[in-house]
C-alpha cells in the first residue's frame, strides 16, 4: 500500500495560527493568575497591630445587684429644667450625684446597685435649673430593706418543717423549688392535703413561679 505525503508547507500557516492562539490564551491566563497570586500574597502579609499588655490583673467579684426605684411627685415645675439623683453609699461618705440631667417630665428613675454595699445608703432627688438645685426629702435604704430582699414562705408551713433546707432556681429565674426535710404531712403527689399532719419527718417540695411584674406565687 502506498501513502502520499502532503507537503507541510500547505498547512504551515494554519498550524502556526493555532500555535499562536494557544500561546496567547495561555500567556493571558498566566498573567491574570500571577496578579491574583501577588494580591493574595500581599494581603496575607498584612498583619494586624499586636496589642501588648492591653489587659492586666483581671479579677472576678460577686455583686448581687438590686434595682432601687425612686419616685416623686413634682409640686412646681415652672422654673425647673431637670432633676438629679444623689447618693450617700454608706451613710458616711457624703452625697454625690449618680444620675444627672433627668428630664423635667420625669417622676421616677431606677438605679442598679450591689445591695450588700448599700445597706446604710441614703438618697435624695434635686430639682434644678441653671442657677440652683433644691432638695427633696432624703430616703434611706434600711427603711425598705425587707421589701427589697423579699421573703417566700410555703402555704401552711410551720416551725420545724425545715422550709428552705434546699432550693433550686430555673435558668430563666422564674421558677423556684424550695425543699423541706421535716414536713409532717403524709400527702403524696402534687397539690396534696397541706392540712394533713399525721406523719413526721417527711420531705416535700414547694414550687413558686414569678410573673412578669416580679411577684411570686406558689
């Protein structure tokens, strides 16, 4: 069998064109890739400033906070521009402003405090304008301590029941279970007969639920 070889010169222009096209596309692609690589490398080399000794001597302290709510009734607001609240935290340190520039339309304000550190505190509200401030009467924390702390007791609990020997509070703070270890009732189950005192040294659990305004009910 014989084969006829075609002259390469006839196809040389076509082959050369294909080669140039391929080289051109590859060259352009490589150039774009190179640019992207350079940009990524530059971005990777940019480091955020190092903060040295920005925090020191971190401590943890327990502070059971309470909300003190102050309310007053304005008598004459003709020349009043604002109110301010003053605090004497321990009864000895003297009064200092803890809230200033309260609106002239205000009739109450709240202050969050660590209760254990304010047992001897006193407060007063001043009505002010650009020239002077006038004091309202002074109020003392110990006058309302029991109301601030609060107290829970179970229905028909008696002395010696050991009410409160154990407690458990839900994660959202709205459900409280209080245990007793010397309950005298022999009732079993939920909402049993609380007037039953026919047994001795029984255990019981009282469940309290707090509503939206902070009131607890059994």
